[in-house]
């Protein structure tokens, strides 16, 4: 069987994930690229008689070394021994995509150009002559629509033949001085080389230090300096020539038919969302509705799952035996019930909603609408991008702080993740506080976290005195989401929970059963009584789920049930449920997030953020409990 390795390359919002889901479904693996914290997605599929490994690279605008995403894509292209690439292209903005395509061709990487969003282009009066573009570039060009499967069969036929594709016949020609410098550097490159020497010479001229290792003698750069004296910024001049070539090709293959501009619903919605006061209000109302729907639908699912799993688990529990093994088995099964019934419905539903607003194109607009309020708090508008990501998971959110320009801004934003409820904390708030205490009690936890967010942001702004930067981001067009694609992305994000967290819940419950049976629990909880009983007015045993929560927040609800019992209303009053929800939610969510903080900001800053966040959460939980008790 023939083995093929290809890379998916393209700019952001060109539909790479949609195409990957169309080809591979949920059979994908999300992981960090070795030596980095940048995610790539891998999939292994069978096409005809070939086994195809797909590497989906991060969205980039060009091959360069100015961002982590570009560096990773560059490494995939030149170090992963790929047989070729699929370059995803937005047909509505083909000129912008052609710059990246020209770089791929210069590198000598066999390529298939996939033109996506054909229907959107036609609605705008844009027609692309695919045959003419194929003739100019000398590579296959395929019109696709992953949602309707249009062109997918033709694309897969090209993929299995990618090893037989000839090198592209097209090459960008630069002015005589740059061409002379390319020739000189090319002669001084090491042999053998699996990609074009011309491209390596260009990357060296564009000041990409990663390619200097291919030079035999770096003194040759002094010779090119004299030749390029008419080009004080040769990197810029190379880019200008490449952009000019991309623009020229776009004009050759594009036919634009002027159409009467009709204001669509999306246009009218955009007009509202960018209004300074109305936009943020609509955004907050929308997320409030999402939380309400999650509470209602998740609550119904939790009812069904609790009834089903409890009935099944009770049948597995040892009824007549006692002792160490029986206690461990009973507590482990309680952990399983909590994992399936409490966390599963809320976490998965949240990822479905997140996937929907991503695919529709609303997420970026919500980010933009809340940019002004963030700046009023002294935060960069860019800080809202990682904050929104934090609603899904704090780990990629912490990594996303790289979009901020200074370490002070990154620190300031990282502190705020303690008050941004990730999907795991949502499972605690909805699955524990909401399910056992009611909808209003769960919403009050969210409201408290919002107030805690603004208080913390205000204090950090006064202490750190950062200068906010303007937010510049691309607004993708509104698109109809494909349910299969949304569910597939939700499952990919959810998979680690099923494979890792649920087994940890079972193991954690069993370990607690062991500690309880041998009498160690008392010695563990006794030193923390001033914190749990004294400050938080919670049962002393709740220190166990609070401590487990630092390992992984998804463990908190399960360990609470394993510690106190499946019916929490027998042990906790509504106010105690609320206090527990605040204490377990306002803090750095897990040890994995702590590890990412350490990686991004250093162990000293990671420890400072985690300790301050933990104290801040306990301070708010205990203070509000005392205020409510005093009022009553």
C-alpha cells in the first residue's frame, strides 16, 4: 500500500478544518508541535489504495519566521518529509491567498490548490477561471465545497497522485540585483537539498536565520551586500515583487461582475454589533442566553444520565461485602457516575455552542464588540481573544497571550483567567451548583465571577499600568454551519475528557475509598478545618475535591460526590453550594494550566499567578458568605 504524507496549508478562515473533517471526520489527533506550544492536527485516512497522513498546519498569511504559527508551518514543510501540500484558498480574496501559494511553489513543494467558498464568490459576482490559473501556476487547481462534498472526489484523486506531480512551472522573477544575489547564495548552499535552492536563498535574503545553516560560508553574504546596495530593505522589496505578481495573476484569472449591493441580515447585524454601547450589551445577553440554555438542556441530560448511570452502577456495587476493596469500588463507581452525569453533558454542549458561533462567524464579532470595554479597564483589546478562548479551555488561552506585545500585558491577562469559567468550571457551576441548588444559584455564581473579573481587571490596571494597544483582526463572512463539522470539532475537543478525565475520576474515587477505609481522611482534612469549616462554612471533607480540582477541574464534582455522597442536598445547603462553586471556580483551573503558565511566563510568575488567584477566590467566597449571612 502506497504511503503519502501531505500538509494542509492556508490562511486563517479558508476552511482547512472543514476540509479535514470532510475527509477524516473525528479521526484526528490534536497535539503540540514538538518543541513548541503551537497546536497541529494530524489524521490518518485511506484513499483508494493509499494510506494518507495529513498534517493540518496553523493558519498563516505567509511563510516567514515572525510568529510561532509561521515557524511551525515552515518546520512542517521543510522538516517533516512531506510528499506535497494542499493549499486552501478563499476564492472571495484570491489575490491575498496567491502570495502564500507563490511561496509554496518557490519552495519546490508539490502542491494542489483547492479553491474554497466558490458559492460565496459567485454571490459577490466573482468568477475564477480555474483552468487558466492551473495553466499559469503549473499545478492542479480544484474547486471544492467541503460542506456539500463538491470537488472532494476530484481532490482525493489528485492527492493519491501527488508523488507523481511535476514541479510547478511558474516562478516569480525579481529584479536583476536580487536575482544575482540569489544565484550567488545558491552556489554556496550545502548538498544534497530536498527543496529548491532558490527558495532557501530567498529566505536567507529575507533574514530568516533558520536557513543560515544551509550556507557553506556565511562570508558570501558580504558579497551580496555590495550587489544589493540599491536595496536597503531587500526583504521588503522581495515581498513587494511577490505581492505584485500575485495581484497580476489574480487579475488575469478573475472576472468580476458588478452587482447591486443588497444589505443582508449580516450587514445589518454588523452595524449593530459595532455600536459602542449596544454591541457589548448584545454580546453579554447572547452569552447569558447560551448559559441559560446550557443550564436547561444540560440539566435535563444530567437527570437522564444520573438516573441511568446510578441504576447501572448500583447493580455493580458490592451489596453484602465490606472492607477495603468494596469501599474502593464503591467510591470509584461514584466517580464514574459524576464524570458521565455531571461533567459530560455540560462540557460537550459548551463545545457544540463554541463550534457553532465559530463556524457562523459570530465569535470574532463578539471579540470586537467587547474591545472598548476592555480598554476602559486598562486592558489591551487583544486581551479579549485569549479571554474568549478561556471559556473553552485555559491552556490554549494562556498560549494565546502571545498575541500581546509585552510581558506585562501577558501577565495581566493571565491573572484574569482565574475568573474566566472554562468548560470544566462550567461543569462544576451547572452540574453541581445548578443541578442541586437551582438555576438562579448557578447564575449567581456566574454573576459573581463577572464582578470578580472586573474588580481584578481594575486592580491590575492600577498596579501594572499597561498601555493598551488597538485591536486589529479579520472579520470572516457569515457562513452557514455544518452540524457534522460542529459535532466533529466538539468531539475532538471533548475526547481528552472521555479518555483521560473519567478514568482519573474513577481512580480518584477509589483512592479516596482507600484513604477512608484505612482512616487517613481525618488526618488529611483536620489541618484544613480553619479554611473549610471556619472561613468557607463548608464540611471539612470538601478540602478533598478542592485539592483534587487543582489536578483537573473536571475531577471536582466527581470527588465531591465520592466524598459526601451522590445526593449533595443531604450535606450542603444552597448557600454552601454557592460558596463551594465560587471557591472551586475562581482560581487557576488545573495543573496543566499551571504547566502552561510556567512554560509561557516562567515558574516564578506561574507560582505568583496561581497563589494570588487561589487566595482571591477564597477571599471572595468567604467574604460573600459572611455578607449574605449578615444580611439574613
